[in-house]
């Protein structure tokens, strides 16, 4: 496949994913809540050990957080098969992986690092799960959102790509805003490091051809958010789910698909692991839902 054909395929995929969003613009209600802690004692050690304050510099919340995101990006080698064996906190994860390309980590843990770096700077931040619609798509993505007080809204930052998402005017967007743009056929595009926002239409085309825009749109079917955002792992995940999507049934089917796939690949130990996860999911309660209003609300300051 040549570059032109690849670009056409990416366009077709992007349009399909945006069409899915168009048909799923209403969300279920939910009682999930989100908490943020800016005063964890471990943040002092994090700021002392790494030059996060110097990297962030001066400016608004978004500008400072973006500098930290793009400082972390090249220093965190990506490894989709990382097994999450390091404790899920910024100190342990950075000690293990930062500027150590032989020890890559996945997007789940990169997003945790960025969120805690921002919280340590006094910037409200949360880890966000971007999820696909199909139960037969086993790839999802995890990013960070920060709350920009000057703009009075959430903004997505992706430490895996060093990108954020912007609209036709170059304004940085929250995941929910980006989803709305995609569903309504309005321009939304990734903006990676050193990319100019002079011509947003051209930037959209460039990042569509590179696969960024279709990948983000694919994983905007629904979202999850950590309910407790502080140093370390605590609390569960609440989901913003479009009306008509049976989240538990979809997740169980995804686990079954993994079992079948791994069995076919003659990997019985991994298949058994996902079989147990599937059985645990079947017995578990429905995942916690969060309302669109709570999801979009400013943090309590």
C-alpha cells in the first residue's frame, strides 16, 4: 500500500469511527464521583527528585502541563506488553522507566505519571481511559486530562504521543469536546510537538495520514476516569457510557474474544488468565457510571 492509499484508508476509518460517535451522542446517567488530592506528601519528593517545576516554567495550567508532557514523552519508552508489575505511582514508575529505553511501560502507566506530575504542580489532573465500541477490538488508549483554570475546562494531554487535540481554531480540547467535534463532522486533530497550527486543515490531513486522528476517534466510543486522583493507586474507574451500550456485556465479550484468540495461538496460560477475568466480570456488579455533568464539571477547589 502506497502513501496515497494509506491516507485514503485512514480517511475511511476516521469517517466510520466518527459515524459511530454521531449515532451515540447521548449518555447514561450515573452516580460516580471524582476526587483530587493536591497535597500528597510524596509530591515533595517527586519535585525534589525530578526538574518538573523547572520544566513546567511559567504560564497557564495547560501551557505548563504541556511542557511536562512533552518532556516526559521521549523519556518513556513504549511497551504495549508491559505487565504492570511496578507499583502504580510516579516515583516508582519513573525510577523504573524514565530515560531507560530497555524498560518500557504502557500508556496506562505513562498517563499516571503525567497526572501525578501535574497534581504535584497544583494542576488538577486525572487519568482517562479511551475505549473502542467493538467488543472485538482489544486495543484501547489511556491519556491524561488537566483542568485549565483560565479556560475553565478540561484539556487532554497524551504522554505516549506528546500530543493534544485541537479544534479548527487551534484551541485545545477535552476528550468530550473532541468527541463532539468528531461526531458532528467538525475538525478535530492531534497536535504533536513542533507542529504548527497555522493551517489547521493541513494539520488535520497530515495527522490523519499519520494515523493519529483515526486512532483517537476509534477510542472515543466511551470514556473511563479514575475516581480518586492522588499519589498512588486508589479507588476504581467510573465510565461515561452512551445510551444503548451494555458495558458489562461488551467487556465480557471482549474477554471471551481474548480467550478464543489466545487458545488459537496455543497460549493456554494466558488464555486461562483471561478466562478467569471473564468469569470474575460475569459475577461482578455493573461498572460504575458517571453522568456527563459530573464528568465535565470543574474540580472542587
